[in-house]
């Protein structure tokens, strides 16, 4: 028998049997092209300065999208989370308190399989307490730091990893102190619009945030509505992550199956 390949992490034992996605280590960075679709995702970490502006812009246009929330966010802003759920948005897991799981894309050895599981399940318990249901079957690693092994561990619990497309981090989190990264709110969405006009927008997953330390008048959320109106007029559709995964033929997962692990 050939010795095991030390470079290849072992296939994890399924925590929840029958889940065909377990062990794949899937990392969604872009949806399928051909439908003039874009997914504008929003991360909720520890603050929510622009959350109402974002939700108002989406509601006024009947748009559903995907939010990735920490357990801390859920505890601090229960009314916002209830509103997201009530208005039909997908809710993905962003861990309990936004730790560095894999700085430099190398897993911190302190983050064992059991600790990663508990970090995700602890966040999910916060949502279950609030809404009576678990997260949708997606997660996003804080800071975009993850490895194949960590993604496989998360898949054992029924979470597929969703990142963002190359160059589609809007950097809306940067403040005026970070001069090299800082762009005005208009410039952020103008850059995204230019990419869409060059036909490189189809299937994009865009990263934006619900918290902002930027001046109030210079937040992308302030001009999100006009951006969405123009995109719609040009034939674009803003969709949630679930639509991409369905079209990619990825196995479906019933989040209710995870509820047994959250009690």
C-alpha cells in the first residue's frame, strides 16, 4: 500500500452523514456567466453604520442578496437581523467573533478542527436563538483567510465557503487613515460599474460591509440606490449566492439538519 501523501490533508469524517458536499473544500469565487448577474454581498462584523442605508436601498428595489454575519453582530443588532430575514435575504455564517483562522493562508495551528467547528456553531446558535432557524448553508472566512483543510472542516457542518471575485473587494472598509487604499464612495461604485461595462461583471461576487468608519457623506451605501437603478436599466440582475450555486449544480443542503448540533 502506498504511503499517504503528506501534502494532502485527510478527507474528514462526516459529522452529518449523507451530505455529498463534505470533503470537497469548495471555494466559490465567481458565479456562472451568461445571465448579466452580479451578487453584492455584505459582511456584518462588529458595527452597522450603513446597514439601514443598505437594507433600504435593497428593499426599495425588491432585491434579495446575501449577508455574512458574525455572532457578535447578531447579538448587538437583533432588529437588523430580523429585518434581513423578514425581507428575504440569505444569511451566511461569518464566525462568532471574526478571528484570524489562517493568516497568510496558512492555518494557525491553534485553530483545530474542533475549534473551527465550535466557532461556526457558536455563531449559528446566536441566529437560532434569535430567528428559530440556522444559517443558510454558506460561510465566509474573516479577512478572507482560509485553507482547503479549514473549508473541508466547515463543510462537515454543511457550510460551503463563499469568497469574492478577484478585484471585487470594494475596500469600503478603508478609512481616510489608509490613504493608499481609500477611495471615495462614488469612486468605489464607479470602478465596479466600469468593470461591468467591460463585460467582466457577469457572475461577480462583490464584497461590501455593513460597518464603516468613513465620513457619513463618503460611504458607498449613500449612492448604492442610484448604482442599482442604473445597473437594472442596463439589464443587470442582482442575485443572492444561492442562485449561483444552484446554477453550478452544487448539491443542496437543508440547514435544518444542522439544528441538531446547535442544541
